[in-house]
């Protein structure tokens, strides 16, 4: 990660300490959380041995909040599309699947991760979850987030094609997956 990238991440983290992210905030441009040691001394920071940006429970809660807001917006958009358009049953099934997957992820795994972040913020909890633990859980959660994102990406691609499937040639089945479009 470049020095400029770290400085940007630090500025964003400093802003996030007291201000909620705007709904259009997309945390995907942030560098992935790096494990850090809980006790960072001033000498280590001044010597450049540790990043001043501590990715603790509060930092991960902000990322989680941004992801939840983004997924909620996707769900609401697709619910409107479902109501406003006469769509084939196959497309409706894909919409319901994407919305259901997002809602399940938010109601279960997001809640579980939120609890872990809160536990990390309790100074005297025993045993205390470290920021390295949270980074590992976040990495696993990212796999589920990406899976749901791909479902919505496919829906956005279908919408851009007037809700018609993009035909794939038999030999190109692996190439014909929906492209990732950040929302």
C-alpha cells in the first residue's frame, strides 16, 4: 500500500470516527484491513514501524454500516423494478434471490460481525477479540458480500439490456459471467 493510500485511508478513518458515511460511500476503494498490534507506541509510529490508522471494532463497524447501506439501496432499487415493470418469472426469481441473499447476509452474518466489533471495543472483555481477529472475520465476510454483489451486478446488467438475458455461446459459458460494476 502506497504512502498516499495510507494517508487517504487515515483521513477517511479520522472522518469516520465522528461522522456517518454518506449513503453513496463505497468502501471498496479502501485498502483491505491490515493486521496491526493493539499496543502501538508513539515511538513506533514516529519510526514508521506501525500505521497510525488503527483498524479496530469502530473502524470495522463503519465499513459494515457502509456495506449495509449499499445493500439496502440495492434491495430497494430492485423491489421498485419488480413493482414498476412487468418482468418474466425468471427475472423475478433472480431479483427475489438477490434480495433474499442480501437480507439473509445482513440479518445474520452482519449482525454476528457487529457483535464481534462491539466485543472488540470493550476494553476489559476476556478474552478480547483483537483487530487481527476482526480482519480475518472481515475477509471471510467479504466473500459473502462479493457473492451477493455478483447477483446484483447480473441484475444491473439485465436491466441495462432491457431485462433480457445476454445470450452466451456454448463455448463461452465461463467468459459470459456478469462483469463487476461498482454501485
